C-alpha cells in the first residue's frame, strides 16, 4: 500500500489576492467572537503571506518582534495592530452587531 505524504495546512500559502486577504480576515473576525488572539494570529498569517521582511520595513518594527507579536501568543498594543494593518493595506471598519 502506498503511503500518502501530508503537509501541515498553511493559510498564508492561499492568500494570493487582496480579495483573498479581505475574505480571510472577514471570516476570522466572524469566527473569533471575543478571542483577540485569534485575530492577531490571522493578521500574522496575512503578514507571512505578504512578506514579514517588507512588513518590518514598512512598520519600522523588528521582524522577530512582529513574528512574536502576531503569533497569537503575543500581546501587541493596539498601536502595533494599527501599524500592521496600515502597512498591509487593510482598513478596519465598524458595523452594528446583528443579533
């Protein structure tokens, strides 16, 4: 019987277009509820897809610091989140919660 070789799924490999990024982040925001770490990790995935080195240049933050902050286990400040979203070309929007 032949063995099937599997790889760990990496969402970053599938975020090719701006629409992909937008839909991915929107889905993560819908899924996260009040789990801030989930959103931070989603931003980290987007950052890896776009290139962490370029993000480091664009934000003025160290690459290792970004990896740690956006790992889902870090606790980045809101100022860091705003720098990252701006550098990634993402705008945050508010809308009324539907119940």
